[in-house]
C-alpha cells in the first residue's frame, strides 16, 4: 500500500540525529553502511567499473563538505546525507506498485525489491536524493535504517543500531525514537536546536541535524604563552626564587 | 533531468493517439464524421497503434518490465498507477466502438467512441499529473504543465484526424480548425510557461537544504565522491543555455506555429493540396512535440543538485 499510514498518538518515529559540530567527514559512516547493506536486506549494493576509471556504485550515505559564512565566523562543515524517513514521504505515495512503503509501526521507509518495477519515479520525487537505482537488478534501493540490525536478536544488544551510528568515531550520529519527546535523541534535538532539512518541501523529514556550535572567540589581551614558564628559567637558583615569589 | 527517450516517445505517440480518439468521439457525436465505417475503423486502428506503441515504449524505461502489471494496483495514491488504469480502460470503449461499427450498430459506436474520448482525456491528464505532482522539480510542478499536456495532445490529435479525413476525401475543415485553435493555444501556453520558469524563484537554497544558511552563505567545498553517480546522471542533466533557447524557438515556430498556419491554409485550399498541407503539418507537429518533451526533461532542475553544485 503506498498510502501513508495514519499517525497514531505517541507514534514511533525512528530516525537519526546527526551532529554537524562533531562530524569530521571521515566517511566511516558511509563505508560501514555500504559494508553492512551490501549483504543486508537490500543486498547487493552494486558497483560499476569498480577497478577502473569511472568507478561508481550504489551508496545509501554520502558525505559532503561545505563552507558556510565568511572570515572568522565561517565554518567548514562535513555533512552526511541519507534518507530522512519523511513523515510526508512523496517517494511512497508516487509508487505505482506498492513496492515503496512506510512502516506504520516505526515510520521506516522501505522498498520491497520483489515488487519494484524500476520506474524510478520515487527517486524523482525525493527532494534529498536519498534513493539510488540498482542498474544490475533494475530495482530502486535506499537506506533501510538498518532494519535488519536494530531488531536483530542475533547481534549484541549494544550493536542493535544502524551501521553508520555504530561506526562513527566521534559520536556524531545518534539513533532513536524522535516521536517520543522524552527519548535521548529528542532531548538532544531540543537542547541543541536541531533542525530539519529543506522544510519548504513540506516532506516533514524525521531525521534532524544539530548545528555547528558557535565559535569560542579567545579573550583579547596578552597571550598567556608570553610569560616565561619554569622551564624557560635555566638557573636553578632563579627557578627556586620564582617558585617562592609566585607563591 | 536526463531526457528518457522511451518516455519522450511514449507521451508524444500516445498523446497523439489519445487526441485522435478524443476528436473522433467528439466529432462523431456531433455527426461530423461521415458514415463510412472503414474510415472510422482506420482512425480507431491508427489511434490504438499509436497508443500501444507509446505504452510499449514506456515499458523500456522500467528496470523490471515483466512486473509492469503491478503498476495498476496503487491508483489511490499514485498518478502513474492511475495513468496505467486509465490507459487500459480506454481500450475497452475504443475496441467496443470499432466492433459496433463492424456489426453495424452505429448508435452504440458513437456512444462508445464518446466514452473513449473521455477516457483518453483522463489518461492524458493522469500522465501530466505524474510530472505536475513532483514537488522537487519546479519546472514540472507548474500549474501550466497539465494544461500543456492536454492541449498539445488535442493539437496533434486534431492535426492527425484532419489529415486522415483529407486523405479519405472528406471535408477536414472542422478538425483542421481545431488544430489551428489548439496549435495556437499550445504555442501561447509554451511561451508563457518558458517565461514563467525562467523567472521562477528557486524552491530551496543550499542554505535551507543543509540548514547551514543560519551561519552564512553556504557553498560546496568537497564533493562526497570523485566520480559520477546515479543521482548526478539522472537529476543533474544540463543542457547548454544557448541550445535550450534555439530549441525552444524551433519548437515554438516549426512545431506549433507553422503547423497551425498550415492547418489554417488548408481551410481555404481544397482538394489534394489541402491533404498534403495537413500531412506536412502533422509531421511537423509530431516532430515539434518530440522536441518539446525532450526540453521538458532537459530544462527541468531537481533540488538534489543543490547538494552537489550549490545551485
């Protein structure tokens, strides 16, 4: 069914919160995503010309880098882009076959590869470029929010979160229920002023991004390192006097 | 957006076929189509050949064409599904009308042809709404897009019917007049549409797409990958601006205005010359519409390019 599920009170909305302040653009989320998902429920994620010029492939996560602002207030920001599991997911409603669907129980947007006819209309309908076409199988593929990890009782409980979250070395990625205002991720979004991407599309994305923190401008005046440290005083007598007088 | 040849051909060929069915039904109900059964059968046959060729071509766009039947299931939410349902429903009254002509039940034939005309109109409207409902593409989610698809389908259908009537030795003046009217309307609409998309405000900026606009002007620094990918090939298609302008002119003058003018000329010239004029007008119109549909894709921009190019 490609109609969107009715929202119920306390609707579970699983999603990601991505901290643009701490993301270092290391690509580990993208790499671990590719590694897990190429053998997960949407397997394989094919590559084309993998060992020659023009190598490309299907990835669910792409890490861009941007510059924002000018001068001292300017920032270099690394920006991971993946499916936002929108509440108002146009990629679902345009699907003619029912292959693209949004789960009522947790809001994850998935593709049933056995029903997909590869018309690619969903990729056109996504404002964020989250869907990539598998040209080998002729079906659309997308982020599954690691639905085959987060409920997987065969892996240790601590690892039951999306591969991208697991691998992030700076803890810039958080996973949880954004429909529950008391969840850790919701509290984080509230505390840091998390925002949604392209709100003017009215797709109501579930994922949130945390803005880079403001610059801490160092206090003006004499730099502290100008003062001699005890190491700069060569004579042991003078060093002793410095110690006494400093007290 | 990357022009998809199979879809360009589909909307032009099927559009002309549905336009032809529409005018046959309408003029038949008005008693303006002669009683020759063979002529009506030829018109229905040609319309169905064009429609079927277009629909088959559209299957080439699919990654899994063998599952295409599944596309008929989601008509509650999807315009593509509605289009598929409407396209198949149109066959029923169209073939029914042809059967009634064969069996001599002319009253039923006229009635069923009128039903086929309404189904044809609905199908073309559904096709147009596939594009018009895609919010991230401002050149498609435009109020003139549905009107454009319908008017241009009726234009090519009228030109085709006028040609067929002239070739059959009937008086083609009514469909020729419709070709003139809808050709003129189409030219005016496309001119207005191009003016509108050229001055339209962008849907979003890189600042709102990334949320970094709060810091200041945002610009791409490093791309996420050094080579291309599906998104960039499919959504990032760019046609050189100067070519777009000359292609627009060719579409407007050679594909719409000139055929409308030839249809007008055929109104005052009778006989075989009129048939020739109408034939040339139809061929020009179909070629012009292929160009127009190609431009519909080539000039369309998608919000995802903001992430890659910043614009």
